[in-house]
C-alpha cells in the first residue's frame, strides 16, 4: 500500500457514517490543491467498503459570466462573492439530502465552457444511507457551511499551486498577473472572513501528491502529523 493510499484510508475512517440519514462531506481548499482527485479516490475507498456514495463538484454550479464578473474580471472580492450559484447548489443537492428532502439530486447546473445553464440534466434518486462527497472552492460559504457533517480541507503552498494552475489552466506564469492575483487574493478574503481551515475535521497537506500528510487544524502547513480530531458543527 502506498503512502497516499494509507492517508486516504485514514481520512475515510474518520468520516461520519450515515445512520438512516444522508451524510454530507465537503472537500474544500484553494485552487489546484488537489480536491477533485482526492474526492474521486475517497469515493472509491468508501464504495469498496460497501458505502453508497454520490459525488458532486461546485465547478458544475458556476454563475454565468454576467454575474461572475459583475465586480470586474480581476476583482478578488468578485471571485469570492460571485463565482458560484450557491442557491442552485442548495436547491439541487443539499436540500434533497436534508431532513424531509425527497432524495432526488441534480448534480450539474452550469456548463463552464459554453457558459450555459443546463436545463435537461437528469436527476437521480438516492437512499437515506448515502454519503455525499462534494468538492470545490469556498465550500464553507456562510450560506451553507452548517449543512456539512464534516469538511476535509486540502492545501498546498501557493508556489506549488501556482505551477499547477499555469500547467492546468494555461494562466500567465507571473504571480503578479491580475488574474492570478484575483484567485490568490480571493482566497485570502475567504480565509480571513470564514476561517475554513479551522472548521475542518481533517486537513490534508497535498504538496507532494505521492506523500500527502494529515495535519492539525491549527498551525501552518509545516506542522507535524498528529492524530485526527473531531470538528464541532
């Protein structure tokens, strides 16, 4: 078993289990930290354990461009406040899985390439003992942060994430480029106003994907590995 497999297995064991009601897990963290990859790998582990899992991504719930950029294309506050349609995410994913919900979820709302709201996305019905794994940016937005049963925070230093973003998204290889600054400064606003790392059940340092580390919630990314602790809701 690889180091990564061991860490993902440890994270999986820490997650709450459904007991007649869905369990909602958010995978949060800054751009290019490795959230989506972790979600997929964690889902595979949980499914192998016999758990019913449904996966979602906030990347499928962007606002259209007219809303995303209404504060300007380089606005850091606009990045934090206007990127995602949280109301649609709540209505299509979270509400159906909440107490009294009909358990019918719609996992896509917007196509980023075409900037089009998706009207004919098929919904799916899930059972009461399902585990939702949802990844994305700003997953602890005040509008729904108390909906999560647990949060996993994934992080890596900006110097590492910057290189990933340049390679993945074709962004300018200049940390002072206005678009890069928008992403970086938007994350600073989120960290300052919400404190998402401190609210997480598990913090994963994904600087080296082959050798991730589980960190304490308080402290820096250079803190030593400690036992996992429970986060209050």
